[in-house]
C-alpha cells in the first residue's frame, strides 16, 4: 500500500487561507458600501429635497384658498352653522356591526339583548305652544314612598 511521505505544504495553505480571508473581507466592504449608497439614494428619492417640499406645500395652500370658497371661510361657516343641509350619507350614525360585541371568532361571546337591538327613537317632547292652556303639568316633585330597590330616607 502506498503512503505519502511528503511534508504538508504549510506555506501554500497559509497563502490560500490569507487570500480567502482578504477576498471575503474585501467583498464584504464593497457590498456594505454599495448597500449604504443605494439606501441613501432611496431615502433621498422618497423624502425629496426641501425645495420640492416647500413648493408642494405652497401649491397645496394656493389650491385650498383658490377654490369656490376659501378653506378658512368654509371652516368658519361650518363652525357657526353646523351641518344643516348635510347629506345623510355623511351624517354620523350608530354602527350596526355586532362583531366587536361578539368578540374573537375563536372564542365568541354572547351579545346581551340590550346591545343587540338598537334603542327606539325617543318621541319628540311636546312644546309649550302645543300644550292645552287649561291642563295642569305633572309635578316633578319626588314621591314620598320609596320605589322598589330604594331605601327609605331617614332624617
């Protein structure tokens, strides 16, 4: 059986190792610099220059003030008059979504009936001009007898 009697070539192994380490470190440095340069360019592209931002803000302000009604006047009118003739599409309304009341889909809960059915609309209170003049208004004074679940008043 044949055997190798030569000594290992330590110098060549050391040279190949050093060359591999230098190549890896150089590649890493090049790729890191390339990534940093590309990242800075992308941030600058997305953020824009301050001049373009100032120009865009000035254009927006000019368009807000050059419409049929300037924005300051529209805000003042909305603050004084409110939404008198607003469309029902944009009027606020109670949500009919029961999902938040039911809870998580994997662990649903029972929705109390008080929350499941929307409350009835309150009847409009009669105004003083429509009430008969000879009728006596009901007294707002509390009754002397305690109601259910109330404790009697002790002096």
